[in-house]
C-alpha cells in the first residue's frame, strides 16, 4: 500500500470498523466464491459476465477475474454475436475500465484489459466496397488518444498512461506524424518544465526524427538548446532539464556550446555537477585545444564546492577526482 | 551511532509478519488474495534476513505453495483457484528454493510454461494474455537460473530486447520506449547480471542517475521529482550493488530514513514515516538495511533478492558489492 497514513484508533473504533467490515466481507466472499465456481464450470453465460462486472467493480486487482471475463466474451458471447453486438460489448468494457481507471489509474490489469478490447475490435461497419471496414477501429483508437490525454492531464507522470499512449500512437490505423508528438511534448514541457516523462518522450521522438532524416539534426539541436536554456534559467534546481541537456551534449562535441555554459552564473549543485562533467569532456576529447591545467584546477575547485553543497554524494565526487580527471 | 536511539525493532517485525496470516476475518486480507504468493515470499525473505526464518511454519508454507499449482498451464497462481502468472510462479519457486523443497516441483513443466511466454521480440509476457514488461524478462531469467535451466533460454534475444529499453539517462523502462524507473532499472540490471551482459549498461550515466534518487530527507525515490519510498531502498541500492557503486549513496541518512518508517507499535515498515506498514515495504526496507551493512542482519543477494549464502551454495553468486556489515 502506498501513501496511507497510520491512524491511532481506539479499541472501540477498531471493533466498530471490524463489525461493519464483517457484512462487506461476507458479501465479498459470497460473490468471489460464486464467480470462481462458475469459472471452474466454464460458465460462459451473460449471467456470469454480469457477476464478473460486479466483482471487478469491487476489486479491479483480481487479475484472475479479468482473465475469466475475457474467456466468457471470447468463448461464450462473441460467437453468438454480430459484429455490431461485439462492438457494443467492447464499448461496455471500455466504460467499465474507464470508471476503474479514474479510481485506480495505476493498476496494470485494468490497462491490459483496455488494450485487449482495442485489439479485438471487429472489422466494420463497412464491408468490401461499402464503407470503411476499419471504421470502428479508427473511431475507437482515435478516442483512446483523447482518453489517454485526459489521464495525462490528471497525472502527467503516470507511466502506465505514457506506455499506453505509445501503444495507441503505434496502433492508429492512420498514423499521426511524429512531429505532432514532438509538439505534444512541447506543450507538456511548457506547462511544467519538471515533467521528466515528457522530456523522456521528447528524447525518443527526436532520436527517431533525426535517425530517419525527417528533421535536420543540427538545426533541431539549436532549438533544443534554446528550449533547455530557457528551462534552466526558469528553475536551475530542476533536474529534468540537466539530465536532458547532458544527453544533448553527449551526442555532440560542439565546443562553443560547452564554453557558453561555462559562463553560467548560477550556483546550483546541478550547474556545478554539469560543469565538472563538461570540463572533463573537454579534457578528454579536445585536449589539444584547451588549457589542461586550468580546466583540471577548475574541476578540483568545483568538486570541493560540490562536497559542501551536496555532502550525501561526496563519495562519488571523491571518486571522480581520484580516477577520472 | 545514532541508530541506537531508533533501532530496527526485529522482534516486533517478526511478530508483525507472523500475524499477517492470522487476519482471515479482515476484508483487506481477502481483497489482496491476488498478491498472496508474493506476500509469503516477502514475509519469508524478511524473516531470513532478520535471522528468524523459523517464525513461519515450513510445511504449511510448502503445502500452500503447492495448492496454487495450476495443472492446466504448468505454473503457479497467487492463491488456490487463481490463474497461473509469471509473477506468482517466481515467488513460488523462490519460496521452494529457500525452504529447500525444490523436489516438490515439476521442473520440466514450469520451464516449459516460462519459455512459452517469450515473445518474438525477446521480451516475456506475464501470461497467455500477453502483457509484456521487462519485469517478466527478469523473472524468466531469475527462475530459469534458480532451476538450473538457463541453458534453455535464447539469451541473445532476451538481452537484445532489454538493451533496446535503455534510455537517454542510462536507465531502463518497462518496455521499448518507456521512461526509466528504479524498479525497471533493477530488473534490467539483475537480468543482465545473471546473463553476464553488464556490458549493455552505461555504468557512469546510470550510477549517476541512481545516486540522484536520494532526497534531502535521506530517502530514495524511483524517478526524478517523485516522492521518497522505502521500497526504492532496495531497487536503487541493489542496482548500485551490481554496478559496484553503493558508496554513491549516503548510507547513514538512508538507514535513518528506513528506520523512521517503522511502526513502533504494531511492527512492520511503511513506504514512508507515519504511513501504514505492509509486508512489501517491511521486506524491502529490511533488504535495503542488509545491503547497507546494518548490524545483526543476514546478507541478502541483491540480484535474486534471496539469502546470499543460499545463492552462493547454488553457485549463482555474481560480482556485486554491498556495504560491510557493521558491528553494533
């Protein structure tokens, strides 16, 4: 369990709660026993489906019942249904999982079932020559993009939602261009620079756009450095930006960019730590072009300051000084 | 040492774990049946680390594990009549190995079940419904290794998928494209350690990212800008152990943080100070303390999260480093 405060309760209060829970427990066990008995008998009926709905609403983490529900649909109900009816049944399950996700946005089993629904959308409504046979798929996948955006608005760091978003983008019958996803990450970052999940997504989208030549890497990097520097000035204590910046620099040996960072005046631990990193890069990669003893002195001085402002991580700063200057 | 003023309350945690199975009249006990196999593994391993494994009955435990065997699929569910899943299958195997009862297992069938879950991409699914996650890759590698059947695994395919999960920050996510998270970093590092493929890790960058998980209150978080949580004391520390960088963390502050998350009345450890304890955080808090060299605890193997002496006896110990055990 996470984030549940310990409450000091009196014996009376505990007993009262236990009594109240007794009837809940009886009901729960009766329901659970009934559903598991039906499962054992391979009951694939609509009544069984309703029973699983009830149980999953009480306990959406009961993974065995999500499995059973899928078996009921696939073995019992779908074979007797028209494509339209299957589509409606899946929409019911999308509603069921949506309601569950609003209360439990981080339960793996719910996300998995939602993905399963999308992967089982039948062809329709059109058939050969008459309308779009992927119409239902398109409708539902486009809706998923909207749904996951809402969930990411509620919690921009929910990694289940981000993973699901990537699945949705890959599954859209008509793909969206990656530049539009780049714009999405820009929106998320501009609304909160501390959104590491958005920076991470950005690193993936850019890597793909650069490696396929769809975006000119040099020009794009210039824009990235502008974005990052803006974020650094807004809040130098935010680590997302520094980690992202290191990745940008790491794949590029442009001295000028490193030199301009050396003129930074902030005294944040992140700035010092990054300066040590970049000066070491200069020492190792551009030795012929720099004043080695001055840079080494700078690093030693910065490491001394780092040991003062960030004493918990001094062992790492010691190691850098001893082994890697 | 200041920890004498707030010590690890071992007898209290032992009785906390013993009492877990006695709550059959509590609603929450039944609502968490889907975690039971995992919970027993967490409780047993915590007891081993506190040197009190005898506190839970061995035969009862083994009987429970075997009652969760799913004859149709060849794996274990979390509870009798629950479907087999790779998560509960690993916990079952770990319990049987720890209790020296591996003879109860149909090894060929379990191996077949695990291998059947590998996808063409190299990742593993959790069950036949196909949810994929690098956690399941680690589980497969760990389980096959404990069963002496690593030779049956397509190692290249397994490693190749994990390598594609490596991110710009040196960390790993749950699947290709996913954000780095300390739990996923742990499973990927541990899988690569067992397979002797630490070359796939950017150690300087990852050990930096891991070091930066420590917050001013001494606790560790799982990702940038998230809250501290006792369970990261294990995920992060174990990863650093495998990279031989445990010294990157301020151990005194982390020890104090874990100890302050204890429930001094009922026992057990919570995710953070003042919260309700549970067996999951109790186990990982104690495991973290063991890796930090807390006195009086038994060594734990960070790769398998099982008693280190046992893993060594099985010939499975890898080149990880934890902090020296302190004397009182």
